[in-house]
């Protein structure tokens, strides 16, 4: 029973990103037996023991933990698949990395001319690779020709959340409707504006029939350490495996240059590069505590 409870607790702590602070009281010998467990785990353990003793719930032989953040499902960070397939994703920026201020519509077109989107699209076309792009409302409204170019090349186009709490929850359908009216394409992929998200946001996305997409590998192209650094970060990453989702950005200096080597390297390892829309499962799946999408058996 103790081992099963420990498994439950470890999964809960991982799912909720729980970290327990150090506590000096643990140094005292009367509480020596607590050392093996942090304070958070001890509280959870005692709670579970009380519940089990009371007979409210029982711990089955095979325990299944539902992944959640504040009660809501996690984004899809990767996909469990037997196929040697990975997805490359690109966040399209509307904010200059050297500034904390959001660009207005007049500034966005200037930023677009300076970023690497065009070069990235050229590389993808050269290698006949289809990828997935995520863009926010302002960029979509100011760059209809780029929206059409991305979709015409066979790439996915997903939406990104606004940076404000209010915008994140209200602009999703506005973005999708804008793209549909412009191109006829129905968007169904979503990526939060950052790694900060809440269950309400994710539930709203799910209710709209969309899938929230994260990433399992960050190329760290935003550090501007050079093309070789980006290539090694992706291709030599311990997390690189079938079903990986890789994050890139379009406002970085070396992404397009690194992309040629990355594509050749991944294909040399036997991977097929496909859009997220073809990598993820659309139904009969669950997401584990690490954000890995898994097909239901049967």
C-alpha cells in the first residue's frame, strides 16, 4: 500500500509542478523520519491515508493518474507514436525581443520585413517539408499576404494567445474567423502566449474544438548563439524521439540558417517531418502528466 501511495504522490507532484521549500525543522532528530519525504508529500500522504482508512476511496492495483494543471488538461507537448515522425513549429513574433512594448499595427509590418519568416519558408520549400506556424491576431490582421503564403505552401497555421488575461480568453474565435474569412481555412490549433496558462484558458480552447499545443524541445534559437548551437540543441537533445514537437521563432537571427542542417540531420536519423495536425490524435486519446498525448487502447 505504501508503495502505491508513493506512486500516486509522485505523479500528483509532477502533474502540478509542486515544489516544497526547505525547512530547517527537518534537522531535528524527533522529525528525522520525515527527511525522506518533503513537507508537501507528507501532507498529501497523510490526507490520502485518512481518505483510504475512511473507506472513501480504494487504491487499485493499477493506478491511473489524470494529468492536470489547476484541474485542467495539459497542453500537448509531444505524441506517443511508433512512427518515426516529428513536428517543427514556429512562433511568429509581433513583439521586438529588445523591447517590452507590444508593437502597434504600423510597426508590425516593419518587424515582419526584418524577421526570418520569408527565409524559413524558402528553406522549408527547398526541402519539401511542411511545418506548423502560430500567430497572434495583430500579425494576422497586418500580414494577410503572409497568412495566405503559409497556407498555400501546405503548412499548418494555429493561433497564439494575446499577452493580456482578457485578450487570451476573448480573441481566439476572432482570430479564427479572420483567417477563415480571408482564406477559407478553419484553424484548430492553439498555443498560449507563454508557458503561463491556466485551466480556464485551456478549457475554453477545448470547448471551441481546438487543440492546445506546447513543445517538448526548445531550440533556444532566441538566445542568438549561432546556427550550430541551435542545431545541436535540437538534434542532440535527449528528448528527441518519435512524436517530438520542436519550438522555433521567426524573429531570430540564425533560425533559417540552422534549419537546413536540422532538417538534413533529422531525416538522416530516419525521422519524417510532418505538421502538428498530422502528428496529433484527434480523438480517443489522453494526455499524461508530462504532456505526452497517448492513444487510448481499443
